[in-house]
C-alpha cells in the first residue's frame, strides 16, 4: 500500500487547528467536571497531550518541507525574520505586565530566563 504525503501537506493547517482544539478541550476537562462536563467525550479530551504531539509533528513536517526548499542559511534567515519580531513584542508585553526591567526583558527574549531559572514567558521558543 502506498502512502502519499500530499494529503498531510494539503490539510496540515486544518490538522494543526484540530490538534490545538484538542489541547484546549484537554485543559477545560482538566479543570474538573464541575466546570466543563462533556460526558462521554471526557475520556477522549483527557488525552489532549496527544494534540501537542500531533501539532509538534506537523510543525516539524512544515519545517522539513521549508528546509528542503531553501539553503540552510536562507532557511534560518526566514525562521528568524518570521519568529523573532513577534516574539520580541510578546516578551515586551509580558515584561510590562509584570513590571519587569530591561534585564528581565533581555532574559526573556534571549531565552536564558527559561534555561537559567530567570524570567521567561513560554516554553515553546526556548
């Protein structure tokens, strides 16, 4: 039996959306049934960490396709140009919300805060 990867590539964004919704539903069910009770679907939603696995796999798939398309230098330039400006803005908003200082901001943007036990915003970028 032949497996074509075209269908995964074609519907990658939709599959990522379903995976994200699965994770969101997992967090809703994890709060307890007194908040959200989906009855028989609770067992499925409790497996929401699988949504993270699916999302990460599909993200890696997209990176693989992009990597094949460009040289390694062009690949990293495009990654940084796409991710870094928005990440810097999000870190700035986070630092302003916690009344942090410039060192906190640098710790957050450089991701050293995550790795060294300082101020950090997320786990995905580091």
